[in-house]
């Protein structure tokens, strides 16, 4: 349960949320993204109070503005890697972006796995598909829950570079839940949570 949480993210900002397991990090992420309902208070996304929207309007707002990377990947098992990446665009009625989806999958090292289904991919490969899917519509804000948690050191470096390049080139705000101090150090702001509340906030000196 969260209590007395007051957090504001500016356009194009990078924020890392850190803290021990059970401190409320993932809960905060779900509330900010409009995936969960708060029992009190208000959550605004791009000036819209999420709690005032019905489910359809909330889903439309998310699909227009938000990218997600979940710990559980949330891939559709009956779709191939490239089909999973294209899902956000299909929900918006857009087509003809297969080349972009292939480019993103190639960039995350899966250029030879385009037609593989999730069950044919390792956990790390599924996470990279989820990252490519999160990037496909160049979201205004990207929420990532342990984006490198299932990746080895050789793979996590390029993924982290992709995340921050999206921030630099597209102005996408990043909200990263992580246990990785090196990843948190790359964000402009770091919020530490404990017991369902924010206990500290600091700014990193980003060169």
C-alpha cells in the first residue's frame, strides 16, 4: 500500500525508482501508468486525470502516450516476435510498419528470431521483444519494471543504451524501476522507496 506519495515527472525527464522488494515500486509504476486504480488521490498523465476516465478512454490514452516493459513481458503466446512488436500500432489502427519492427528487433539482437513464438524464446529474448514493442510507437513516456533484470551483462548494455537514446532522440520520459545501481545512476533523478512511501529523492550529475 502506498501512502503520502507526491511525484511529478517533467516531459523528457529520466527517473529511477529504487528500494527494497515490497517497498511499493511496482505498485507506484502501475498507478502512474493507469493500469491500477488508486483508492485515493489523483494521477495525471499528460494533463488528464486518469481516475476520471472510463476504461476505454484510459486504454486509448495509454496506447497513444505510453510504452511498457513488464517483468512478466506480457507477450501474446500465439503471435510471433515481430507480430508482438506490432501490437501497439495495430491497436491504433496503423499498419505497414513491419520494416520498423524488424529494425528494432535486429537492434536488440533478435534479427534472426522474427518468426519465433514466445515459447521458443529464452526469458532474456522475450524481454528484448518486449523492449522493441515498447519502442515501436515512440511513446511520450516509457515505464520499465526491471528492464535489464533477465539480461546478462553482454546484452543489458545495448538495451540500456537504447532506452536512453529513445529519451534523447524522441524526448521520451523514462521511469525505471530497478535494483541495478549502475542503471539508476544513468537517470537524472533517483527516488528511493520504503514501506510504501518515498523516503528520499536526489539528482544525479549527468554528463
